[in-house]
C-alpha cells in the first residue's frame, strides 16, 4: 500500500511539473513577469512537501540478532529481501533518484522561441525599415534586379517573425519598372504577403540612394537594416538602432550600429 501511494505521489508531481512548465512558457510569451514569482513559490512548496514525505521521522529500533545465512529457496522472491533493507516509511535510493529526475525535468530551462529572440534582439522596437538587396534578396546590385529577384530562403522565418511584432517596410533602389515587378513577384512567391503581416504598399522603391535615405528618415523607424555602409553612416545620427549587413567581421561604425554577416545570423538562426 505504501509503494502504491508513493507511485501515485510521483505521478502527481510529474503532472504538476508538466502543468507548471506550460504555464511558465505561456507567461514568457506574454512577457508578464509577475506570475512567475507565484509559480516559483508553488514550486518551492512542492519540493518542500516532497522532502517531508521522503524523509519521515522513524523511531530508532533495536538491531535484531543476526540469523545464520540459509540458502535461498525457489519460493523466496529476491525483491522481498531487498525491501527488508529499508524500514517502513523510508524511501529507497531508486525512489530518491526518480524523484530527483522529476524535479530536474521541472526546472530544466525552457528554450526561447524564435519570436521571443526576435523581440529581445530588437529591444521591442515597433517599426523596422529594411533594404532588400543583400539582405532579403540573393541579388546585390540594381542591375541584377532587371533580370530576376530571388528571396533568400534562410531569411524567411526571421522576416515573418518581424512582421508579427513590428511595422515592417522594405525598400530598394531600382533602375526600371521591370525591376519592381520582379521584386514584388519574388516576395509574393515566397509567401511574405500571405503568411506575414506585410502588404505590398509597404514595399517602397526609389531611383537613387538619396531617395532611400529620405524614406528612412521620413518613416523614423526604431531599427533600420542596410547593406550600404554609406547610408548606415549617414543615418547613424537620426535612427536609434541600425543593423549593418557586411561580410567584414566586427566592423564598427557607431555605438548604435550593429554589424552581422546576415539578418538571420544577427538572430542566431
């Protein structure tokens, strides 16, 4: 009966651990830290209660006289002799190990989602402007856009997460209307307009680099992402944070400018 009760208690702790883990994950998604203290207190209370159940006070007994060792018969179960090693109410090392495993599983850190990483890295910025060439697209020059435009598959997940939390504007300098059509078609085929929160009206085109700089200053974003060092330098006085996409490692332009080899690398994807 005692073994059955301990097994029920162990299963109860597992269910409580799973329930609390789900609650902690939900709280992390809402970024509300206040309920975490309540759950932490409950967890401490559960562990303390388990310790009380695990180590009850057992009155000291007199050591029985050692009996002569007799060969074990076929009708005697080996587990019966093992159970005599532990007085009633005292758990065995195997039970302690199982309980510790349950506790360790409960306190195992929850891996953050991509959405949480994006919000943390962007410091909860609500508006983002981003260049297309060299960041979202495989192409690097306006001349290439006259022939085709290809969305980088590795950046899609990050881009879609940004559209969930931020007001995103994509922009690029193009040479003709055909280049604009190629870009819009590439974004549409990648599912950015259907899966994310981006609309076609937020894809902006201009004919000069000065025009792209003017777009950014007028929109006043919290973050701007660009692969042009010249534009990043010009905007460093006006934009709170910038991300410079460059193949040169650890290139520092200003204190508010971060550098990364790609957009997905910046978010450790």
